[in-house]
């Protein structure tokens, strides 16, 4: 899903990325999820549907009315966003890569991944300054006062911290041409395809990471090996009473796995050493499974108690089951800004 503000370059770069994937031997296509709304708006108002789809300046002239039209549709049909998403993907399930533009939903991966649980959903958020949007997209000066500027700082630069969620990737639209866009695909997106011999599952610069954090017991085998490999300390979270004091602890609701294994699962407390992590440290949490998100939520709450904010946490899980909507639970509980990466995605636990 290619997201970003109006005139940031979403459609242009989505088309560029489709051409890169195609040249690499993958089947790929792009669609704008808002096209259905534009056609319905044109039918209801007499606007030119073809110009709404192809003429940016014409579309911008109708933007306010289009938004109002969609909001009224949404009031009458609360599940309209999900309907549009499913309509967009139903004819492209045989594609290796399907790029969707025109999305204005907050945290689209958390919101829609359960609808296609056997596919990996990624969000690439395109960043562009206010001036870039004007020059390259033809947006008018009136944009200074619209809602789309809420994610910019006073200098007109994109402020990612203003988002309430963490996109999978960020792409900065500040260079002419499409070479940077092509390199972005090769560097970041092709790694998700097993045909690529150089693909690896990795996390940025380990020199900036203070500790690898793991909650016993499933993820321990992965976290300990990873910490040893990258030369980063391992911070262990255990069931309450198993670590020497002083400790800090939080309540953990039963996970999907523990609920399945017990007829009467109960809440437990998990804990970690009081001073094992300095306040504000950057950490990577490693776990084996992300399903309902209850375990990960408890871990993040514990880290928050230790003075580690969501923006300083990255999560790596081996297997994710989107059908259980773990990402959505984390978002509802205030952890939407945590970056989560999964190695494998399956539709059933």
C-alpha cells in the first residue's frame, strides 16, 4: 500500500515500482482504491469521471466535495472501507505484487491485514515537503490550511513522529527522476521474495541498539542466537517470581497459544530487572509468534514502565497470523508507533 499526502507522488512511484518488479520477472499491477468513489461521485454529480481519474488539477478542484461525498457514503455504510479494499484485491490475488494507492486510512496494515491473512501487507509512506508537493504535484497554495499539513513541521518538512502508527517503509520524494525509486525496490522490497538469493531478514544499524529483549519462552531460542550474532546484550522478561529483585512487572493476559492449550487460562504477571535497561534506550524485541498481540502488548507495557517509549522499540517476530488482528490490538492500546517486522505470514495458527 503506497500512502502519503496529496501530490506526494504516490501514483507515479507506484507505477515506477510496478515496472521494476515486472523487469525482475514478477507479475505486478497497481490500482487506486479511490477510483470507485470517483466514479460514483461523477455519476451522482455529473462531474467528468475520466478527468477525475486522469487530470490531477481537475481532481483537486473537486477534492472537498469528493471527501464530503465519501464521508456520507461511509456514514450510510460503515464497512465501506473494507468493501473497497476487498474489491480492489479480489481480482489481483494471482499477482506476485499488488500496489494500492489512494488510501487515506490510518495504519492500513493493522486495519486490513486480517482480510487477506495469507498475504503480506506492507505500507510504503511517501514523504514530500510542502514545496515539493506544489512543484511536482500541482497542488495549490490553499493546501497550507488543509488537514494534510498536520504531519509537517513549521518548516514544511514531513514530521513522521506526528503519525500515530509506524509505516513499514518510508520513501523520501526529494530527488528528480526515478533512480532513487528503483533503488528503493531493489534495496527494501525485493528482499521479501524468496527467489532473491541475497535476501536476508535484518534490522538496520545494530550499533544503535542497546539490547535485544525477549519474553520467555518461545522466542528465547531466536533472541539469544540473534543477540550473540550481533553482539548486543540480551534482556530477558520472565514470569513473575523467577528473577532476583528488584524487578518491575505488569499483568499479561493469556496469549492465543496459552488459551488454546488450557481450558481455563489465567492472567499472569511478567517481569524484568529494574535497572537492566537505561531510560530511553533503543531495543529490539524478538518473539516467535504474533497472533492476538496480548503477549507483545504486555512486553511493550513493561518496557514503557522501564522508560522505553514506543518510538524506541522495534519488533521482530518469526511468524505472524494476521487473522487474529494483533497489530490492531497494539494500535488500540497505544502502541501503533512500534515498528513490527515478521519473517513469515500464515493465515491459520
